[in-house]
C-alpha cells in the first residue's frame, strides 16, 4: 500500500462546513466546521486515504470511532484527548 503526498499547489482546500456531511452533520462541533481540509488521496482498496486538516486553536472534535486505523500528525500546538494533554513541539 502506498501513500502519496501532493504539492500544496495541487490541493483543493475546502471549508469543512461546506462539505455535505449527511447524518454526521449533527455530530460536528461548530469549531470543527470552521476548519479546512483537503485530500491528498481519496483512498480505495489499494491506496490509503490521506486527508490534511487545518484547525483553529481550541477546536473540539467530538469523540468518535472508525472501522480502520488512523494516523495523526500534529504540526503545532497542544492536543488534548479526554483529560490527557500532549504538547507537540517541532
């Protein structure tokens, strides 16, 4: 399985709040909807999905689960999961 990262000029950034979310919309906090995202890879049986998000400070992402593994890479700022605060430094 491969992961391809694309040059920023090739990415189509979208406000999260502009994406049709269907039944999931009621589970999103307004602070998350204010963020932006783009897909490097949409994902399929041969290619892992790679999505990049740019979130504002103090964005709340509601607890949720997926049927597949995820990888998080925080570039800047703290990340809080539950009551655990992890300070990310570069």
